[in-house]
């Protein structure tokens, strides 16, 4: 484990918080390039801090958190840990080492936590908050596309779930062992959908379809369960019957 350093609060640009920037002579060339990229390409800090993500107030820009970080090349588990946390929060990578999330209290906790973790791994991290320069609908669209990719995977798994139940019906496998196995599969599917839905801040186009199909899987399983109970009543439920 690398030596831990005493660290200050993450650097955040916003109208609600201002501080003197560190002297240029103390920044590495990589850090200066990262800050220049953010200033020119990503964020302009102005207006009040608006935590509304879905529907910002009329005339007020939507705010974002943007994290620019760099980690040592080894050990690779540090990069994997940071990537997993940002992915779980629904962040989108604008490029390698540059991740964005719409500004809300949950995003702030994640971004601050990841920035601190990067520094503890002896990396560098700069956390910015503010509106994008110009229209940010392209970034919203990118976030929605990322969520739709996940919803598409869930829809594929829903189709597989129905196929599996149909196969067991055709084979007459109305057993409690099969029912328990399918209940476990559905619980995983529902939990997966819940995680994706939680990080879907703008309501991606496929969210309603995915929700309907997960519900349809639950209904299909309940029908299968009734068949298992009927088989048990007739003494043919197979192993695992009470």
C-alpha cells in the first residue's frame, strides 16, 4: 500500500465556493494541461449551484461535476477500483481519465470520494463543478445512450428468462428445485435493473420497456410457480417438494 499523505479538500470550482488557485510553478506540466483542457473544453463556472438534474429552472444552466484524474500505472487494481466506483454511479468518460456526472448531492459524494481515493493512491485529481459552455444535450444524450446499453442487456436477459421457463414447461420440470433456481435468477435480474435505474438520471428511452419486461418476467414466474404447486398437489413436483 502506498504511503498515505495528508491531503486538503478537493479543488472545486463553483460560484458557491472560491479559493486561490495553487501557484503555476507548483503544478506539474500534466496538471497544467488537464486544467487547460477543462477551462477550454468543459466547464464555465457561473450562476448559482443548481442541484436539479432532471428539470433545471428556466434560464439556469444544468451543472455538472467533472473529474480529471491520473493514477500510477501500477498496481492496476487502483484504476479498476476507481473505474468501478464511477461506473456504478453512472458517470460517463469524456476521454481517458476524465469523467462527468450531473451535479446532485449523490454525485458530489461519489466524485469527492473518488478524488480522495485517487490522491491516496498517490495520483492527481481535479474536481470541477459548473455548467458546460454551450448546449449540454449531447452530454445528456451520451449518458442516456450508456443507460440504454445496459437496459438492452437487461431486455436480452428477460428474453432468456422466458425461454428458460418455456423449456422447463415443455420438459415437464415442475419441481421446487427449478422454481427456486428461477426465483434466484429473477432476483438477480430485478436487482440489476434497480441499479441501472438508480443511475439513470434523465430517464433513458428504454427504461419503460425494461421495467415492463422485468415485471413480465415476474408474472411468468408466478404462473410457473402455480404449475409447480399443482404438480405438488398431485404428487409429481419432484425433488425439493415439501
